[in-house]
């Protein structure tokens, strides 16, 4: 077995020195650093947990139409039947299918000039891989998903809870959602925990046949054996084994973080009692409880037929919970520490086909993002009047990946140390969208 390596090669995930000592000062004078007991002091631990950077990904699976969302073209032959409406940002208009989101756009920004540059365009798995890893897929090589990268880069070592949680609907669309939790060479510690339809992970309850004393004794024995083994043969693999057990134990102790019955009835009403509303409320709860990265999937936007009816229904379901989530994150002081991204593997064609649908289109499309590290109310890039091509500031998925990391306070050109090999956190051929960063 290869020896383990712990450093990620960057220091950005550590607590900023000034914020750290400022927090200590607020917690009270006279605390000795040498015997601090820092993370056992509830007030300090809560403050550090609140200020920890986080990421929330809303994945619009199947290919959200930019015409019916972020880049409407009313009156154009390609525009479709829906109007553009004003938002809380003067001069910025989005589709009338998003009236609630329009009211919170001052917390958000748009990139309207995305285009995919790869040999095989408009393929669901390939484009999803590209958007969620920032790299083109190559034979014989897996790259970690965005959530795993963020969980690794922001890992402070203070929590045994998973760093990446994926909330996915029951249906399988194109390929299993667990694939999207892939941590590749970063190891199982940073793989996403899949919550199918928002249900908590299985087996969180101790079996009735196992007493608490027996469980404690078994785990004490396991730790002693592991510690003895690690004295001479510690590896990355054995560390992953130990961490998996400790994470499992921590989840059983903190299983309430997945329990939506703990949230007030009025919040269930505000978010809506359909699946996506529940999933957004759960995402808020997980972010608030300290999960580093949460991904919520909403679909199916693969509207080759009846595009307008589907988007009317789907965005009608998406709009209010998403806007409520943004408002709640802001009101609770979490949006200033949380990067929120709404993305899809590509957009939809300007041409409306014979079945009143729009097909796959990756030559000119949009995403929405907001929160920590990005300008609020910004619009980056543009398409022409028919939405057929990018006319200003074209960007690709590699730029987005760098931008996410930079917005979270990370050095996007940094490298992970994996078994002695320095691997770039993001594709070095690209860089962040500087105009978008705060």
C-alpha cells in the first residue's frame, strides 16, 4: 500500500487568521490557546460553523431552456410564447415563468454566454460530466465532481459529518444520481451521501437487538485495534476505512439533521409540500447544520416535445421554493457564506421543432449564481437577438469551475496532493470569470 498524504497543497480552506481571533475575542477574554477546548464551546463552535464557506448546487437535470428562464427573447422567432418581466435589478429581465425569483435577483447574477467546446456536443452524460468536473471526459480516467472538490478543499477537519450530500428525486434520468457524487481520486471521505427523494441515509438507528453498552464497547475495541495497526501500517486506505466508521457513528448521533419534522409547519407551507419544495427546505437545513456542499436535483427538463407546457409546470414548481430558499439564506446570514449555483448540462435550441419542443443546445446558454464571492445583480456576456450564438464574452465550463472555487475563497490554480502527485483542482487551461467575482 502507498503511504498517505494529507496536505491538499493549499491553505485557503483554513479559517482566516483575523476572523479566527475576532471570533475568540467575541467568545470572551482569558481563554488560553494552549488549552482552548475551542470546538467544545457552543457559542464559538456555532459562530465558526456559521461562517464556514458552503456551496449549494441546484441541478436542473435534462437541459433547462435559457429562453424560458434566464435569457428570454420575447418577440423573436425563436422566443416562444412567454414574456420577459422586470426583476429587482433595474434593467434586468427574466422569463415570466419565474416571478418569485425575479424578486430576489438582486442577490443573484447571470452568465448568459456559455458555450461547450468538445467533439461530441449535446450529449447528456458527457455534458453533465463536463459541467460538474470542469473537464472533458477521457477514457480510463475519472475526475472528482464539483461537490467532492469543494468538500475536500474546504475541509477543516472539525466535523465527522459528510462534506457532500446529494438530494435526488426517485426517478433515474439518463444515469444514476449516485454517479454524480463521485469523488474519484480524492477518496471515499469526500464522496457524496445520496438522499434518494430526500430520505435520510439508511441504518441510522441502532438495532434494538444491540444494546448501547455493547455498541460502545465494540467501537472502543475497533478504535484500539485501528490505532495499533496504524502505528506501523497507516495508509490513505486505512484512514478512509477509519473515517467511514467514524462518519457513520457521527451520523447516528446527529441523525436529526435529516429530520424535516423539526422544521416549523409554516416553513413547509412556504416551500411547498411537493418533492422539490421539501428538498429545498432540507437543503437549507443541511447548510445551516454545517454540511459543506449540498446538491439538489430538479428535472426533467429534456423537453424535445411540449417544451412550453413542461417549462410552465416545471418552473412553476421550481420558482417559489428556490426564491424562498434564497430569501431564507439571506435572512439567516448564510448567503454571505454560501455560494449558490443553478446550472444544467446545456440549454435548448432556438429552433422550435415540429413537436413544439426544443432540442439539446450547448452553443449559447445561461446559468444563475449568487451568494458569497460573486457580484450581485450582474449580467455577464450576451447572445444575439435570436439566441443562436454568443456575441459577448464567451465562457466554457472550465471557466465556471475556476469561478466557483475562487468565489469560495480558494486558489483555483491550487493543487491537491494525492499519493505524492500534485493534481490541479481545476483545469489549468482555464481561469475564473474575473468580472463576476466580488
